[in-house]
């Protein structure tokens, strides 16, 4: 996990809790629906404990939540495979594999950005950006399982983005924040951004086979939020 293991011992409980709660509510619409999920409730309770008030303790609470969401993701994925007809399974498998590859490519990018910053608040922010994609994917898969359980029809494949005004607008923002982050990245770290974005684009293309236009905009919107946060976080390249 890179810099996440180099944890300072500063006592930052109040500020860390405030930051974590602010970051958590910045998730997608699906994330808001699950605001009362036991994993989130357990994380909030952990963050509020006096014996977990150090930076190390706060990060441990968030890491435990990330592991919890990963387990929820794995469970939802197995449930989905059991419900999706065999003839429709491959697009889902492709999308899931591309999501995992995108998540793996994101880790070096986060490390590169947060290497330009120091302090407990930034450690918390990096931990949140590791947690949220897992949470969002778990919720998306849960939603797909629920749809399959009710016999909902397969989503209509989205029109080309150029024919969808919402998609075009989201893509404009995506490109804007990508260029902004690229300009701020240290030269030696820019390849990590390129690789991460290529992996995300491959995931977006694969996900288009198993989502509708609204779902596509949700995925792009989440990426816009990620690039925006990173572009606002990155410090001087020195």
C-alpha cells in the first residue's frame, strides 16, 4: 500500500473523523443509498473510539472497512454469477476483470500524487480514495444482483457517447480534469497517470456492455470526481 504504511503518530482524531465523513458522503448515488450499511456503521463507530483516535487507529478503521467492502464485493460477484444466464456471463466477467485491472493501476497513481504531500490529513484522504472504489463496486454489483433476482431485463446497451448529451458533458469534465492533473504531475510520475487512465477507459468500454446510459454516466462521474480530487490535492513536484 505504499506510503499508507508510513503512518505518523499524531493525534488527529477530531479532524480525521470530520475529513472521513466529508469524503464518504462524496460517493456516487449508489453509495448514498447504502449510507446505513453495517460496514459503514462499524467504520463510524471505530473512528469515534477514543482508543482509535491516533492517525494509525483512524487508518486502521478505514482499512478494516475496505476489507469489509471487498468481502461484500466478492459475495455479490458470486451471487451475480449464479443468477446471470450462462450466455450473458462473459460481458460481466470482462467488466469485472477490467475493473480489477483499473483498480490495480490506480494504486501507483495515488502513491505518486500523495507522495507530494505530508501530514495525517493526506494519509486519511489517500485511505479514503482506496476505500471508495471498492465500496462503489460492491454496491453496483449488489444492485445488479437485485435486478437479476427480480427478473429485470438486461440493460439496453448505451448509445454512442456523442449521441448522449449527459455523457458528452461528463466526458468533457473528465478530459478537463485529466489534463489539469497531468500538467501538475511530476514528469517522472506522469506515466502512472497514463496507465491508470488507459486501464479505466478499458473498464468503461467493458462496462458499457452491462450497463445503461445512466450507469455509464455514473461511472464517468465517479472518475471525474477522482481526477478532480487528485488535481486539487497534488503538491509541488519539488
